[in-house]
């Protein structure tokens, strides 16, 4: 081949490559901009009807309206949420499977289950922290205490005689009560139940004297006078019980115990899709309708990075409590 012919051939090759690149880049950009172009599944790790399920359905509804494309809620209950987490983590990392990350599956379970079937910190990419709800410390009306101070004094006089009921072992109520034992220097005995209704019945009947449980479940009973609310475990007072102080106000500095719900996706999901989800879900939860439906929960939002840090902090805090009580589940 003559030198001039070689130069012409090389130029033609370069020109062809440039055309190919120009054609390919718009195609990729178009594909990304089209997301989502098919139904998205949001996996909720608990049965329908609870607070976590409500969060998931409101997000699904908001995204469906925003995208003009369906977001379908799939409830997968069982093993404390582990079955759903393991299933979600194995789905393609393409943005078409979302997981409703929460305190149980992403913070507590990794610290107590020997064989969880999934590693939340490795198998999921946090997208956005949606909402936090505190626990409330409520007591039986016949218990002769009207403040946390009086409760602690009574517990110190009668160590091991006061019981606190919760919806079960490994719940945030269980861990909150244990943490409170530690910081207050008392010994309240944990009594696990299978749900909040059973705790309420026995608390009102005097079988157990107090509870640590989600404020959204107990606020109506406190307002109606069925139980006496002494404190909430959030940084700020709950709008559901504005007259009830926080434990931090009462001198327990840094005491915070909340149940959270947020959105995560399988690890490896493209960062541009994570960013798109963060922005769109952020817009959904910023609406007045969403905040009203959260029934007093603290709507948070923020970046994927801030959600990741929050999960790590919560895992460290509750991991310490799990080791102290020696709780393990096969």
C-alpha cells in the first residue's frame, strides 16, 4: 500500500469510529432518559396493612403518578423480613427492583441472625431515607408513677419486678427497653409478644407494667386515657403527643430510638439510576399529602450517602445492644 493510500485508509477508519461513537452516545443517553420503560417492583418485607407497608404504597403511588408508569408493591413477609431482603438482593441491578429498607432488615437482623441469607451492607445500595418514627414509653394507669423519674425510682426500689412488653424479641421496642435499662441503671424485665394488640391488652390488664413501642400505634391509646405516656424516644417531641417530653429533655442525653423506612436497590445499580430515584422519591415524600399520611413520622429525605451513614450508625448502636443481651436467632 502506498503511503498516501495508507493515510486515506486510516482517516476513513477514524471517521467511521467517530460516526459510531456519535450514534452510540445518543442511544445510551436516550435509554437512560427513558427509565423506567417498564413496570417497577417495590418489595415490602412485611405483610400488608402495617406502617411499613403504608410507606411503601404511598411511594409506589407517588412514583406511578410521576413516571406515568406502574410501580407495583409486592409484600413478602417472613423470617423478620429476611426472606424479602434475600429475594430483592438477587434481582437484576437495573433499577426495576426497589426494596423497602428498614430497621429490622438492614440494622437489627444482621446483628442477631446467624444465617440471614443476605448481607444488607454489601448487597444493597441505599437510595433515600424516607421516614423515622420514635418509640413511646407508656405505662399502666394503675402504676404509681407519673414521670420517668418516678418510674426509675420505683424500678430501683424493686429491681426485676417491673415488666415491659413489646411486639417481640429483636424489635426496636425490645432493644429500646434494653438500652434504657443500661442508661438508667435499672432492671426492667422484657416480655415478648406476637404483636402490639396483645401488649396493649396485657398492659391495660396489669400483666405487664409498661411498654416501649411505636408511637403511631400507641398515641391513640394515650390520648384516650387507656395508658399513660411518659416519654418519647426521638430527638424532638412527636406531633402525635406534643405534651409528652423526650427522654433527652429529661436528662438522657443522646438517647434516640427510632424505626426507619427507606428505599434501597440491589448493589451494582447504575449511579445515574440511583440519582434519579433519589430525586424522584425525594419529590414524592416532600408533598403535603405524603407528610400528612405519615401520621406523625419524621419525613427525612437526603442523599444516598447520608442514608448509608445513618444505617451504619444505627447498626453500630443496636449491634452493641444485641451483644449485651446475647440475642441470636438461628
